[in-house]
């Protein structure tokens, strides 16, 4: 007679086609019963009782178990998961998707920083652009991916006017935007007024192509991803496609914006994407005479950072020069380097390199080779002596 562990082993061949894992690994089999006569009862918990995959999973379970020597019959008892069980299942599925991610054209040693926000209008793209320029000024090689497929804006903000083309290997070549590698759907459409009317699956496929079919330089230190607002298809696809990605959350001081930003942080963490820190944008306005106005409230960024247990990286003041620089293709960090906003972005770049330092050129394997060479020289010297 087979044991319960033998039946579990057989059931590892039954896959949930939607979640991409076997039903044992996903925790979908809470109980297995075996009678002395060889009758097996398999209890299977599905996400919902009316799961479209129910018939397929039941049939696969019966075939796998009844094919085992010593099993006379097999039947399946289906139950619906509780909310807690569904949450655990989805967490396992997201983790498995990250662990089994296919390689992309992004070097695993490149630091990937996703800039996200819970809502639009908080200046996420301005933060992405100026953070990239500030990192470049620190001497790092930078790439920027405009992952806001519908709402692309980075070509204008970085002053890029070219079009993406393919090389001889049929890989897309990033546009050079003043020393920063840039990829955006804005470099594919005829004009920036063209609307992209794409559904969710097409958005995910576009992001996948930008990661797998773009000839990103293999010596990039940082790749900045400007995400669309919210917690939709692009964010979930990113967590699956780039396991090394980490997130910076952008918010304004306003309480409402802070609460919405908390959702994108929650999405990141539930997708096993670390949150590096918070950037508070539009953090008050100071007139030329020195009078200060907190136009969007006070403290939202710090409250969110405290809530998440991550640092408040910087507070960027409300500055007309940021808007002018974005519209004119001259980011404020380079166009107005003495402005308070430029200084805030430079501060953010410096702190980012401390929170997520670039990968050292000297890898472990390279160090082992050095030690082996040293050992060979010592052995040769002792032989000569």
C-alpha cells in the first residue's frame, strides 16, 4: 500500500494551470485519506468553489492517484478557500513567479529602482528624471525605462527626439538622452499626442519586450523605472519579470496622497519587492522673499516612512523650475543646479547609493581567481627556494 507521502509525491505532478505551481507546493491539498482497501480521498481547496479550472484539476488528481500501485479508487472532495488561505496562496504564487523569472537583457548586477506612486499628479516622472540625472552626475552609468506605457512623458522631459531602432541582432537600441539610456513608447509613436489604446495584457507584453528585447548596456549601474500610478498590470508584471527590482514611493505631504501611496507600497511588499524609501514631493513653496507656504499640507512623507519603517529619502520643494525643466527637456538638476529642488534631488541620489549601493566590480569569483593566482605564486616560490 502506498503511504500518504507517496500520494503527495504523485500529486506534485498536478499543476494549477493559472498559478503555475503544483497543488502540493501551493498548499491546495489540506488532507489526504487512505483506506486499508486502497481507496483514496483527496481534499482539494480551490480559490473559489466555481473555479473554472476545477474539472481539470479534479481529473488530473484522480488520474495521478489511481495510476499508483495499490490504489483501488480515488475521489476528490472540493472546498473553497477562506480569505486567509487565498492570501497565503497568492503570496506563494507571487514568490514562485519571481523565483522562476526568465532572464532579461538587464544585467543581474544592475541595480533596478522602480519609482512608484499610488496616484497620478504627485510628480513621479519628475522624480525619476531628476534622480537619473543626479545619479549620472555622481559618475554612474544610468538607464531609464518609461514603464508608463499609456502616459509616457520621459522623452520630452529628457529632451529625446529620436526613435528606437533595432541593431543587427534584432534587439532594440536605447536612445541616448544626454548620456542616459532611454526606452519609452514615446519613442515609438508618430507624435506624443498619439493615444495608445492597449488593454492590460498588451501593457504587460510591452514591459516584457522592453526588458527582454532591448540591448541595455551590460555595465549599467542603475536602471530607473518610471511606473504608471496605481497597482495594476505593469506593477505586477515588473515584480514577476525583474526579481532584483526595488521601489521608491513618491508622495506629497497631503494625507490623502499618503494613504494612496501606502497602497503601492503594500503591493510592492506583497510581491516581494523591497521598498527602499519615500520621497516627498511638492514639500511646500518658498517665495523669493523667503515666505514659506505649505500648499499641500505637512508631514505626509514622514508619516508614510514611519508607517513602513523605511527612510524619508528627501523632501523636494514645490519649484516652478522643475516644471519648466520638464517641459523644456532640461531637468532642473542640470539646468538650475543651485536651486533648492536640484539640491534635494542630489541629496536623494547620494542617499540612494548608500541604501542600494552599486554592485562592486570585483565579484566573488574574480576574487577567488586572484587568491588562486596568489597561491600558485607562493607554491612556485617555495619550489624555487
